C-alpha cells in the first residue's frame, strides 16, 4: 500500500506572520555561569579514560555521533551520520577493553520501507540516518529511531503542521555551502519555515529490533512523524518508561534558528515542540508535554523526567518534572516555548522573547524577565545559563547528567557542545531558575583542562593550546548509576567523579519535595522487577538499586548483589539442590533455616 496522500488534518489554512523590529536587552548576560569555590578550593571533576569507540570523522564539524546510558551492561554508540551502531560490553570497573562490536549498519542491513539516500542538506549535524536507541519491553528488544526519506506502509504517522509562509533571507552557509540542489534557492524569498528549500523533510521512524548474536535484526516499524532536517530543531531525547515499556520522546520545534517556536510548539494538535508518549504495541503517540525547543538528551532520575533543552540566545535549560505527571496525559504541562493564541511572545527560561527572525543573529530578541502573571501556569527550568562572552560564537547545552554516586556537592552536571565548559547546579527539582556554576575539569593525571572537556581531545588529536578543540561532550550513566562522558569527535570514553576535598556545609536536600511516587528499597519487591501482583509493591527501585537477575526474586538489590542470594533467598551453598538456583549467598550473609541466606545473629554481650 502506498503512503497516504499528504493532508493537514484539522488545519485548513496557510499561516502568515509578520515581524516587528524591537530593541531588547541581552538577557543571557544576566545568567552567565560563575566560577565556584568552596573555602577557596575550586569544585573539581576528574575524567578517567575507560575505552573508546571507532569514529570515522574527527575533523571539526564533520562528525555526528551519540551515546546513550548503559543498557544491561552494554554501551551503545550511534554514528548518526553513517548509519551504524557499535556496542561495548562493560568488562568490569566500568572499563571497555577490546574492540567495539558493530551491531547495525544500514548499508548491510536494509530495512523495508526506509530510504536513506539523496539527502539535500549536507551539514553533518543534520545527517541522522539513525537518531536514537533505547531499551525495549522484552529481553534483548530495543527501540531504534531512523531518519527516512520514505514512510513504511501501515504504520501510524503524523505530518508536519501546515505551512508558515514568510519572507526569509537564507544565509550562504545554508543555501550554498550545505545545499545539494543543482539550482540554488534565492537568498531572499517567500518560503515555508517548516519546509525550507535545501532542507530535507524526513520521517522519524520508530522500529522494534532484537539483539541476536550481537546483531540488531527483526526490524518492525510501528510509528513515524514528519520533521524538517536542515539546521532545524528535531530533538531526539528518548527514554523507555519503567513498567509500561512506553517511550517518552522529545521533538524539536521543527523550525530554523532565530524564531521562538511560533504556534506549532503550543498547538497540541502538532507534534512539533513536544514530548510525546509513544506506545510501541499500539503504535500511537500522545502529547505529554508542550512548549519544548530542542531536547536532545533525556533521563529518568528518582521518579523525575529530566532533559536538556537547547536554547535560542537567552537561556540554556535543564528541566525536571515528576514522571507520574508526564504519564498522565489528561493534563499537558507547558514549558513555555512557542506562542499561544493572542500572545506575541514566547518564554525562554524566565525570559520573554519576541517572535524573532529566521536565521537572524541574536534572534529571537529578549524582552526582559517574565512577570509573575506571564509565568503563571508554566514550568520554569531547574537551572538556566547562557554563554559567558561574545568570543563564543556558538553555544548550546549539549548534555546533562545526574549521579549521586559521582557527585557530592552538586546535583546536575551540564556542558556546552562548543566551549566544553562543565556547568553544575546545586539542587535538582526543588529549586527552579538556578544559575549555573563553572567547575574545573582535570584528567586522570590531575592536569587541569583550561577548556573543560574539550581539553581531553588535545593529546589524542595533537592539537595545540592555540587551536580551538571542540569535541562535543555527551554524558551518560553506567549501569551502576555513576556518570561518564563520551567525546563525539574522538570516540573516547571517560568515567567522571567529583574530587573536591571540601564539602558544601549547606548542601540542599530535596527530601521535602520529592515526587510522590515511592520507590522500593533494598531487598523489597518492585513491580519493575516483576512483582505486579503484590499490592504493596512499589513501582520502581530506589536510586542506585537494580532488579535481581533471577526473575523469581522480584526484589531490588545493590548492583553488586544482583547475582547472589539476598536475605531470605535460597542458594546451592546452603544445600538447595536445583540446577537453576543461585550459587551463593550475598556477602555478609550466612546459611540459615530452610536453606535460606540470612543475616548472621549478633554476638551476645558478655
């Protein structure tokens, strides 16, 4: 069956908007990160080399790769530009020895209904043949997102909103340098902002795949939506929710830089500028959150959904919201990007910005802080920050991570893709609109990197200190919930650990405003571990705990205890004769009655 004829559904008009030139303050200067010291000592993060992935392109602006959190002790790296996925297995101590395994190459494993040829826009950052991968619902199942020129048959899909026509000046780098059209478009024209000439209108196709003998196979497309590629904002942050196996996926605003998200980001009938809740079994997608600009990284932490939202020119954001609110789509929470009906401004961080000029320098312009009335009904970011000076030509929050095991004085670590700065926030979720702090990065030899994570590239690429060493640092979590960083440009992998000697005396505590969803403590049953019939079972394990590897245990345990018998568990060591039984008790336990592992009795006082 051929793809259906394109239609705009509930829309029946072409929207045309006008621009108003406005003088505005440079609001980003108000939230520039500041350096952080505790009792005179700089707050410091140490990066220790752990392995590498193969990379094809290491020249500036030539690469486009992505990392995701470890899945069952496996780390996946996506070479988005070439259409390959490589995998490393954690060999212990969060180390990756040996060569990475290529588990998918679209040139060797074509997927029916998908096409990756003849891209028009050739900028490396927009060539995403494979965009993302996350854990599936079944064992060895994964959800993979592809960018296809064609739409597979018989799957649910969403088209771009109707055209937004405007007089646009196309910059040379867009219409000439990166455009593969033989006849280049005019510099000034009346163009559709959602379907610009030189840009590719592609399908983000979501596919179930199975890892068999270290190869991703058995491709089953189940959902797709249309998006503009070509210096546009197409998002890509994705997580699989616990228990249900549904997907939360961030869609960018579909527009070129310089605008404020316009109406599509606020229109609940559009997928642009949204976080979607996608059901892989039903092939459906529901709007969960709106007012999003360009979310490329996403995580779930202690019952919260968190993501980094790349800003315009005023504010880079890290956002947080209780996961149970996101899953409940009867109310769609609003994070402010885009323009509501009867408003001529959008919300970027705690600022109001005008409609902007496509591709315009310093656009959309900031009109100052939002009033209390203008903030009402919207979610503020947990932390917001901006570039520290005019000498940084490009800036955007490339990644963020939260790890209580790796960091002691702060909750959130973020970075900029160009400068490599390490930017942290002290609190998570409780306090909003925090200003970021710059902290020091050292390598495993305790040498300070003057340009943050970018400094990790210099020895590898033999780059002098006089040359900018942009590396595009991407954070991730190991299976034990400690933090790591992947350097896009070089493929290097590092573990991260705060090594500040001093401890913050008044470290914020978010215990009073945690999300209401309670978690299962150590050695307690959890629905995430299969205890769905237990009325008192918590939905998920508490932070730092994992499900026991034996499915009948159904309990949350420490990472180091997932292969041994917990308190009350039976083991072969205690005399159980069953070939599938657990071999031994967890450390600190002894054999007790009924061949069970128990906590040893305390010695009587004499």
